């Protein structure tokens, strides 16, 4: 097997990172699961919409496939705040007081009482200046980049485990292909013996079928039952899978295509088989291929 130039990555992983800047604390969590393509979903804290496009670019530059869920939280550690009078709410309160003045006997409320009514005063955080906001956004992107590093490490660790399992399944497929190749049921004498037995049964039953025609049909059936091409394709696909694994990197889609081709050949082998032992090998092949494809679904 050739030296791997890039490690395999799983599409499953998790990472978290955190940081502080400009009086703010922030944290980033990224989860990744398998997907046909790169699907990015983000949940950002209020006020961070400006960094969304940059975060998408970072993810797109680092990952090829996977359903990515990113959560980004932000908290002002020592937020400056300002009190703002809600003029609309205050006007509504004063109008109500004027309307009630002539209807009930009561002292007019004091200013502190009016301001204490919910909604009359709003407390707003003082926004960061342009320079501070730029520095904060830069620090947040660095935090996301660190989380992506850890996520990729996580996906690579899982990729190493998947590689070992995939190699085992390919070796199993190879062993079964060799077993089919060496099956006594494929020998010319065995095929002729089965066909002769079938012809003898037909003639013994008093069939009026022409014997020459029967022999022609027997030869045709023998040709259709030949699985030489299927075995050759299986060997070629095994070599192709090993080449992709040696190359590494984002080869999941190509491996998935090869798994489909493996399955196609195994199905044809089973349909052509006219021997119980050869059919059993074909069924074992299908089971091994299904297990291979299940693992491949998680490779980037």
C-alpha cells in the first residue's frame, strides 16, 4: 500500500473553544455529523451577525463534507449601560394620569413613582466603538479557528478508527472473491456434470425436445453462468479502494461509489450462480459489502 499523503477524516466530531476580548467573554461549540455535502448551520449571539459570512468562509476552507452545527455565545463582562426614557410609554402614563385626575381623588404620583412603572425606563448596553468591535470580531474568528483545529483533530482520530475497519472489510471481500475464484463449482467438469444431469432428467421424462437443441441451450446456460467478468471487476474494485485509502483526504464519495459497484457485482454473481456453495459465498460478499458501505458513509 502506498504511503498515505493525507489522513482520512470522519464526518463525526465535536470541539469547543473560548476567549475574551474588549471586556467580552465568548465561546464556540462545533458539532459535525455525516452528510452528503457541506451543510452549515449556525446559532450566533445577538449582535454577531457581522461575523457570520467570515465564519462560513473559515468552515468552507477547512472542511469538505459534513453537517456542521456551530453555536457562538457572547457575554459582556463589565458592560457599560445607559438609561433611556421610553417617551412613548411615558406619554401613555401621563395621558392616563390626566384622564383620571378629574375622576378620582388622589395625590398626583411623584416622579420616582412614574419612572418606576415598567417600560418607562429602558437600560441599554453602551455599544462598543468601531475599533473595539473590530478587535472583538477578530478575536472571535480566531476562537472559531481554534475550534475548527480541534474539530479536525477529532474527525481525524475517528477517521483512523474507520480506516482500520474499512481495511478489514476490504480484506474480507478479497478473501471471499478468492473463495469464489477457487470454488469447485466453477470447474468445467462440475458445470458439465450439472448440465448433463438436467438433460438426463428431461430425456428420461420422455420430453420431445430435440437433443441437439438441448445441448445448444446447455452451452448457452453455461456461458451465462460464467462469473469470470464479475470476479475480475471485484478484484479491480478492491485495488481501487486500496488506492483511495492510500491517497487519503476527502475520498468518501469515491469510496461510496466503489461500494455500489461492489454490490452490483455481488448481486450479479448470486444471480448467475447455479450452485449452493457459490451462492453462499455471494451472500457473504453482500453482507461484507453492506458493512463496508455503512462505515464509508461516515468518511469525508
